[in-house]
């Protein structure tokens, strides 16, 4: 069941990250979800490192760090995906 929640959270974080970033991100929904999952893991690692990963009530700081991680991963991963996709589709001259 935890994998299902990771996928749902990754999808939500990835979509919010795409909304926050300016311009159009030409990445498919499955990659948005993967980037969101990676961003959530990155945010959790940072929250653990600074000691705010387990607080009473809602962990707002951890959630903000997860979203920031998703924004960073989408911002870095989108140009990488586009460049890889662009090289594949180029015809030889």
C-alpha cells in the first residue's frame, strides 16, 4: 500500500511542480509522477537532515521541502528529457 501512496503523492507533487514552474514542460505524465516521487524522497532526506521529519501534527515543513524537491527535479529533468528526446528524433543529414 505504501507504493500506491508514493505514486499518488508523486503525481500530485509533480503536477503542482509543473504548475509552479514558468513555461511549458514537455514531459509525459508518467515522468512527471517519477520526478514527483524523486522530489518527495529528496525532500524527506533534507527534512531528516535538519531534524523536522517527525513532528506532532501535520509536518508542513516536510511537505514544503518535498514540493521544493519536486520543483527542483522537474526543473532539472525536463531539459534533460527534451534533449534526449530531441537527439532521438533528429534525422541524419
